[in-house]
C-alpha cells in the first residue's frame, strides 16, 4: 500500500502517490531552474502546469482516483525531459541546425484543435483560427465571410454561431494545438519567449515613434484641434441651451402675466390648492373685501400686486427677448424704472400687510348660554342640519370656498360671511340638566374691538323634542372682516344620562375625552352615558381599550 498526498496543480486538486509527487515536483523545479533567466518564466511555468494538469485529469476516473508513478512518467515522456532542450546553446544550435531540419514532420507536430485566434483577429478570431487548423491564409476565408455579409445575408448569423461554439485559445498550449504543434515543454517555452520578444519589439518601436519630433508635432496639432473642437461643441451647446431657456422664460412670463391680468382686471378666480383636505378658490376682490380694513382701498392691493409680481415677469420676458435676438444694448432708464416700480409695489404690499396685521393684535372670548329644553327621556340625540353647503365639491355662482383642513370660509353675500366648522366638546355637567354653551372668539386692534367682533358671531341651533340639530357654519357681519373668528360648543351632560352622536356629527366633534379612549371618528353612530369617570360607550362591543397603548 502506497501513501498518497493531496496536490493543487493549476487550481485543480489531485490525489497523488508520494513517490509520484516527488518526481513531478522535482521535474517542475528543474524546468523552472532552466527558465530562470527568461522574461516569461512565470507565464511559461503557468502554461506548463496547466498542460500537465489537463493530462493528469485524463489519467484519473471514478475507479482510479489517485495519480500513480506510471502516470507521471507518461506525462513527462509527452512533455519532454529537461535535458532534451535546456542544454541547447547558440553553438550547439548552429551545429545541429542541419540535423534539425532533417527531423521528420511528425516529430514536430501534435494534434490539431479548432480555436479562435486572439493574436490575429479582425472581429473574433474565427477566420484566423479555422485557417490555422486547415493551414491556409485566413484572408480568403475573411473575403468569403465579407461577401456573404452583403450578398447572401447569412454570413453574419453564421459568424455569430461560430464565435459562440468555437472556444478562444487562451493558454499557450491551446495556441500550439491550434497550429498543430506538439505541446511539450520546449514548444511552450519557445512560444512564450517569442511572444515576449515580439511584445518588447513592438513597445520599443512604439517608444521610438512616440519620441520622434514628427510624432510630437502631430500630437500637439491633434491636441489643439481636439481642444478647439470640444470648445466649439461646448459653446454651441450653451448657445442652443440658452435659446431654449430664453424661449421657456418668455413663454412662462407671458402666461403668468396673462393670468395675473385676467385675475385682477377680469375678477377671475384663483385656485391655489385643490384637494379634499385643502382647497382655495377665490378672487382678489373677494379676499380683499373680506380681509382689508374698511378704510383701506382695495386699489392698494391691486396696484401692489401688479408692480410686485408684474415687473419681474416683464423683466423675464424682456431678458428672454434680448438673449434670443442677441440684443446687447443696455438701457439704464428701463432698469432703474423697473427697480423703482417694483420697490413701490413692495412698499404698498408691506403697508397693506402692516394695516391688516395690526387688526390681529388682541384676542377676546365671549360665552353664550344657548337655551335648550330637557329631553323627555334621559337621552339627547345630536345631529347636524343637512345643507348643500356641506358638499365642498359644489361650486356656487356667487360663492367662493376657502378651506384649510377643518376650517372653511364661504362668501355668502355682500353683508355677511359664513364660516365653518365649529368645534364641539362634551363634558360632565355640574347639575342634573343638559346645558349648551357657545364660546365665541375673534381678534381685533384692541380688546374692545375683538370683543365686539366675537359677540357679533351668529350661531344658532334647532331643537325638536330630544333631537338637537347643530349648524355646521356660523355667520359674521361682512363689516367685521375675517379676524380669526371661531366658535366652540360645549355640551354639559349630567351623570347617568345619555347622548347619541349621528354620523354627521363627525364634522364638528373635536377631541372628546371618553373612558374608552375612542377616536372622534369611532364615537359617531353610538350611544354614550356620562359616568363619574366621563363618557362611556354602551353599544361599543369590541371598542373598549382598542386605542390604549
């Protein structure tokens, strides 16, 4: 029984007898020593090891998994012994040149295989590889493919198929097989050395050509032409991009100017937002009449907007036209006039903003006790009056809606505004009766002014037996202007009495505390009882503690 060891040769794992391994290792070391002065020593050894590994793979099988001594001897016999080639010198070579020429053809030839030649290729090396296999000039095969490309139309498909099915000669051994030369140590070493010598020769010729004065002049001239070409292309691209942007600026400026003039002079409607939660549809005149103090002319806003927005738009259009038609003349009068007009618009709008802002200096709150009748039973049913105005998607001929979240303003007519929504809360009553309180708030120049506006808020409810119908909006006088008016409704419920919230109440109830920790949206369409701990749902199966964390 012989001892075996594991060997890695050219990336392939072999199990080899110890004696066979020693022989192979000594063989490779000897070859490496002979090629120590060669420039391509590493490449030579890599190709030799790759070829030996390929041959050893053919020696093993499922029934014979170890490399034996006779396998290594067979490989060495094929590859050639070092003493057969390493001792050759120039003198010996000259003396034996005649004898070498008399060697038989079969001694220098090996098996041929078809590969794609990477060293003599035009596209993929197919023609040169096939020509090497059949030993003829590849120019004729290339000519045949060229004719088939343009005449028969099938040459391209055939060439692609051949590229796919014919492997490329990557190693020196494969290149030798492609030319039909014997793949042994001697030929591998010669082939690699020839490649290195050819490469050094090409590099030397290339270096001499690069260093020549004629080549330096050609490079300098080519670099200057390339620089001028790139500069011209870049400049032309900038010119084209500038004209495109100039046209876009002119178009946008004209479109915005038309929109501004149509909105101001045509009393059109501006739509800033348009979504289910936030939508603004109004005209400049409607918004100004709702916000501006009574003694502040609306013309201040109109002129200010025209100057503040219109002057930059005109400047955009003017600048675009100048660039588009290459007008380089600068007119200082136009520049200074535009700046003065824009500053005038800024001053007017600033003055309007200050005047409006001072009307929001103070806030006041008033309470209104709304008289309601006690229900015959212990339950008070809460609902909202149905109104077409609740549909925020409806546009009225004489109404404009401004909506931010839960706050909505509708211009009802010239005498009053309608605002919504009020906020409603439910708390425990300190008595044994239902009570309803409306807390109204507004802002003004001072406390007196703010209080006056708060008291002027008109909010009413309707009661039918045990049902209370709430308005979804409250009205203010047009002369009071929009000064953050708001209404909060407070319903006080006695202990052990009930309230029922309809689905429509979801619009006005706001953050009502309850024992179940239910959200406002979960409180509607349910009946609630007031306990000492607070509101508690009595028909909320599965709702308790759902929202507790």
